[in-house]
C-alpha cells in the first residue's frame, strides 16, 4: 500500500488532536461501562483482568494499576463478582491473597460491545502503510509508558 499525503501538523496540533481523542474516548468508556452495567472504574479493572489473559491478577495488582486503595478494589471486585464478570480464586502461593479471573461469558459480553469499535479502528489503520502503523504503534507504546511514569511520579493513591 502506498502512503497517503498527510496535511502538515505541528506539535500543538498533535497534542490538540490527542486531547480530543482522549476526551472522546473517556466519554465512550463511560457509555460502554453504562451499557455493561458497570462503573468506568469497574470496567477499567475488568479490562486489566482481561489483559492478564491466563495469568490471574491479585486484588493488589488491580489496586495498583487502577490507582485505587486496596479497600476500594475490594468493593470493585465484589461488584464485578456479583455482576458475573469475575471469580475469586485463592492464590496457591499465599492463601491470604486472592486472584481475580475473568468469567468467559462476561469477557464475550465485553468483546461484543468493543468489537464494532475495534473493527472501525482496524479500517482506519488500514489506510496507513505498514511503516506508518509501526510509527503509530511506537508512539502509542512510548506515550503509554510516559503516561504511566508521569502518573506514578505525580499522583498518590
């Protein structure tokens, strides 16, 4: 695929476009969560459970990633469990810790909500050359790492 000529943009233009995307994505996450009967924070925690795949996460891991207290994550996991999204399993290495695992049917419900959006994103990415997608992926990865680092340095839980 041959690249498309792109309009010139400055760093402030890129930051403005990114801010717009982030704000719109936050609204979308709220709506996706509402559609699933979850709060945005509960959906974020469930997403972390899904990202872990076959490696169950501990409640402490969820608290750290979502930047909430361990007490707050207990309430989140309780709601996710009541809603049929996760199950708790004792950690075989430490019976005091609980591991959180996604319920497969709940994971499918979430995929059903997100798949149409991801399909549209895939169509958008298809308009870029593989080299451009590589640059975008590199930027997303590096910006994500920067965001995590900044959050850890700047915000207390």
